C-alpha cells in the first residue's frame, strides 16, 4: 500500500488493499494528528506492481496511475518526451 500527501496539505491519498484510491482528510493540532474517515476517491483500480504505482499532480486534483491490464489485451504504448523545455523554447514567442 502506497500513499501520497496532497501538495496543499489537509489530505492523504492512498491505495486500499483492494487496489482503489482512497482519500482521508486530516489536521494537525500541536503535536496531535487527527484523521477523518477515509473515503473512495476514484472507482478506477490501481495495478499492484509492488512499488509506488501512483503519483499526484502539483494541483492536487489529478493522478497518474498504472491501471490493471485487461486479460487478452495488448499492453498500452507509452511515449516519453525528453527535454520537453528545450523542444518548447524555440516555439514560444
């Protein structure tokens, strides 16, 4: 099970044992950590790959996750763009 703190604080996201993203609100009062009731954040399931399989965007509203592959389907193709800013600079005014 892996967790990610919300960038702006106040929430902790984690993968539940059944592979779903959960969120729990929290607060810190002095030296006391107080957690609310966990709730489902998304119905989409996260693939169990035995290491961190999710990351939260800086806006705190989006995740990148590994979803389980459907039986009999080919693995999705992934494209990585290297040196994105170097590619972008000549195209900007």
